[in-house]
């Protein structure tokens, strides 16, 4: 009996595209200096123009864009080579680091900046989902390959 392919790599790819779209918008705002179109939280401009919106002078949106582009590449590699233990570990570690940073950024918004950005929240949710899928794939593939 042939093993069914997992959807996990394709979910990682789809989530990466969501993250790319979100951070591409944030990067465009940082580059042009335009105001964000916030519909829900109305704190986007406060967050995006705060002293905490840059890391060593680079807008966090740019770093998020790089994160999601790398995650897209990792998802594509996992789709090509789904049994690679190294790629599965890399996805788990990479998404775990992204999740920790997202938690830190969201905490910073809530406790220090006292404003929330819905695009940042979308990025944090996307990162959480990436981690959950990577963890689920790790556990599932380890039980199948064991």
C-alpha cells in the first residue's frame, strides 16, 4: 500500500504566501512612509512609526518579508523532499524562532507602545500557524518513519 503524501508542505507554502503579502504591504508602507489602512485596531500607524518599528535601522516589515520568503523556500524544499529530517528540523526551529519573535513583538505593542497593529497581528497569527503545521508535520512524519 502506497503512503499518502502529506498536505503539510503545501500548507506551509500557502501560509508563507499570506505572510509575504502581509509583510510586503508593511514593507511598502515603511518604504513610502504612507499611512496604513487599519480597519479594526486603529493602532497601525502608531506601531509602524514607533521607535520600536526598526531593528538596527531596518524596518521590521523588511525582516518579516525575508522570514516569509525563506519559509516559502523551505516549504518548497519540503514539498520536493518530504522525508528529509534536516528540512523538517529546520522548519520546526525556524518557525519556533519566528513564533518567539512574534510573541515578543506583540507583547511590546501591548505593553510598551500601547497600540496594536492588525497587520502585525496577522503576521503573528501566520507565524503561529506555521509553527503548528511544522510541529504537526514533525510529529506525524516521525511516527510514520519510525
